[in-house]
C-alpha cells in the first residue's frame, strides 16, 4: 500500500488553478523531494494533503485512508516564515506540542513526554536550549526545534516545507543526516526543496511539479534534463556528470517562470 496516494487533485485560488489534476503515489520508506519553480504549487500540494487547503476536486489517502483518520501517522514542519516566533513559549514547550496528538488536549505531559522531548532535542543538537524562548533562536536553531517537534510525534510520514531555507551549512548537513535516519527507519519523508544541485545527493525519490505533475519517481529515473526542461521551461544549460544525469549547472528556481493552465 502506498504511503501517500493523490488522485485528480485540483486546487484553485479565486478561480486561478494552483494545482491541476495532480496524481501522485509515494511508496513507503522513501525520502522524496518536491521541486519546481516559484508558484508551481509545491507548498499547496503539502497543505492539500494535510487538509489545510480545501481542494476543488480530487482525493488524498494516507495508507489507504483519509488524512482525518490517519492524522497521528503524520508529522509536519511548516515554512519558518509561517510561524509567529514572537509567541512567548520555550523550546521545550514547542517540542512537547508534538505529543498532543497522542495525549489529547486534556491530559498534561508527564515524565515520559518530557523524556521524549529532551531526546528529540538531543538528536537535533538543541537540548541545551530547552528553556530558551523560541524567538531568541537563530533561523537554523528554530528549524531544528521544529524538526524535534515532528520527531517526538513518532510519525510514519513527515512533510517538511523548505527545511533548509535560511540555515547554515552545518545545520543543513545535520538535517540531511536526520532525514536519512528516518528513511532507514522505514519512515516516508516528503520535502519541498529548491536546490537542484543536491537532489541526487539527498533524495532517492523526486516529484517534479509545475501546477501539473510533470514526473514522479526514483531520482535515477526521472531527474533528467528532459523533465527539468518541462518543469522549469525556457532554455537552460546543463553540465553532465559521468552518470549522464544533470550536474551542477542547473536552472535556478528563482529565475524560471511558472507554466499556467486554463
């Protein structure tokens, strides 16, 4: 059974299609990147799967059931820009929020929850910041805290919206290592990603999106010059590696235009 199954998904904002008739099947245990130009619908796709955006048409299943029935199986790390970092709460409290799905809103976190939260903070190198106010952290530190919050859920599927945005090289390597550990543990990880040069290094599965789904599958099969041209449009130059796959001279997502559909 696929971890994620999206069928005929269409999302429109004020009659403007953001996603158009998207089909997507993600087998369990994959580390998948969603790539495409700005405005291609990458964040909207994640939010639609999570029920945060109402589609105009289509269906989304998590392990064969609607998301509302599988909520506890899913962890979510939003874009940093969508979070109110001035909210007066500590790092530890933010991570403990990841346990509320299991606890419910009535039960208070106990010793087990605090232990799990501290272990998750330790995994992302933030245990010593447990009592720090979240707004006092750097961008990379804040991203690590939200990763810890997702980890403490012990989900089966993790959605991460641009987790590498605004982080330094050390934090990026730490995040990649963590994502690969999740994959080795049999988890499914879906990441909105912008750096095309690292797709082959970081991921084993890729979905190429530009309002419509252009291609989706193993990186070795679908991350090709042809599909990149279809995804990003225009004339782009490539340097080929020994394996015949696109190399370092790839189109920059910021410089390409969005394909639109009626």
